[in-house]
């Protein structure tokens, strides 16, 4: 099985667990005199099975990510770099949005001045966006070529 397939299975299990959570909530409490739509004990069993599968697949994914090295970097390191780039981009985009907004509605209001170069900020933000896209493509490619350990 390829790593990408395992990631897809993990996502499916996460969705299934969320569905079971909702079904458990609706079956765990009903109006007086009503019967639950599903047997809570059966739902517990199904949840336990899904969580067991989830634990196993997550372990195998993480193990594979730690053992797979590409260009001197493990997949785990690449994922951490991707997460940091995403956070950096969020900060930079929020800053850019804040800097270019005009908060002044009339001449009597306080005037604000920029302390950063908007053009440079956009170039830097675009550069980080490009890095993130390239890293994401590399990770996607590796996910489809790496066998799950």
C-alpha cells in the first residue's frame, strides 16, 4: 500500500469516527418515553473498531514518515516545514491585509502611516506561497511513490 492510500484511509476513518460521535450523541439522550434510534452499545463497538484501525494506520504513517528520507530530509521534517510555511503565510497575509486597509472614513479621523513596504511585503508573501506550493507538490508526489511501512 502506498502512503497516499494510507492517508486516504486515515481521512475516511476520521470521518467515520465523527459520524459515530454524532450518532452516539443522538442515541445517548432521547425524550422521555422515546427509544433511541440505535443501540448505544453497538455504536461503542463500532467506535472501538474504528479507533483501533485509526491508531494502527496513524502509527504506520508516522513510522513511514520518519523512515523515509528525500534529499537529506525525512517526510516528517518536510511536513513540519510545510506547517511552518502555512503559519508564516497566514501571518504575512494578515499583515498585508491590515497594512493595505483604509481605516479612515473622514478627514477628521486619525491618519495612519505604513511602516513597511507593501510591494516588498507582497513579494515576500508570494515567495513563501511558491515555496509552499512546491513543497506540497513534492510531498504529494512522494506520498504516491513511497510504500507504507
